[in-house]
């Protein structure tokens, strides 16, 4: 169903009787439509049953790239598919203009898809070959949004949130966010965090000044 017709899989198959053969696409689709619907709607992903950190195991993870508009035998798409299996919906792609931006976003559709939770790679295309700077800008914007959210949550802890479970959750998130920024553990002096010994000796961070 996701074949570009290059024939590579048929030619490299070592079996005496080929496991894959070419068929007329109209006949194959009509015959396999029910199986495709069942497999995509009734069968859940089972990548947790194998070690996905191995070459073989990684192929049991759901690819978030399918039905690309690439030429038959394109060598880019297998790598792109593999990357989506390794990083999944955490991917942010800054695509330079070229073949990968053509088959990767052929309007009105694109091959990058979503998982059962509706999440998938975030994709954007930059003109010419400045995708490194383009990607850096995307990263900096993402970091700025998270740091701003951490500041707003810290202010909310002072003024609004009084329930311990909510405060504990919020403080934990801010602590993780600021640690990534400063590469050193910040301090939270709120009542719920005072009860946790691991927060007692943390150094003061400019993002954490709750009382």
C-alpha cells in the first residue's frame, strides 16, 4: 500500500521463492483494503514487547512517515522513516529546500503523520540552505516559551495555588525546566518543597523566588 514501485525489495530478497512479487496496484488495493483497515484501526502498536534500541527492534516502532511523493527507489525516505521511529512525536524538523522538502510537503498533503494520540513530527521548510539557522531559531523560540511559562507558574504559586498537590507538581516542573537552562539545580522555598530534602540545599535560581 505504501510502495513506490522501485523493485529493490524484490531484487534483494534472498529467498528462492520470492516473498514479495509485483502485482497490479488496482487489484492489490481492492484485495487488501479490508486487511489494511483492520490493521490500522484494530491492531495497536506493540513496540514495548521488544528492545527498540536495537537495529531490528527499532523497526517495531510506529513510523510517522508514510505515502511520500518521492521518486521510485528514493534513498532519503528510508532514513527519514527510521528517524521518525527513533524520535517520534518529539521531532522538530527544519527542512532545507531540496528533494526532501518536495516529497516531504507536496501540497495538499504531506507524508509525516500522527500516532494514536494525534501527535507527530513538527515540520517547517526554510528557503535555500539556511536550515541550520532556521532550526536554531525554532529551538530558541521553544526554550523561550518554556522559560516564560516557568516564570508565570512561579508567580502563580505565590498568588493563586495553595493546594499542596498542585504546588508540588508545579514546582517539580519548574525545577526541571530551570535545571535544563542553568545546568545546575535551582531552589524552591515553598512549603511543599521544604518537606523534600533534595530541595533543601539547592542553590538559588533567578527563576525560582517563591515564598
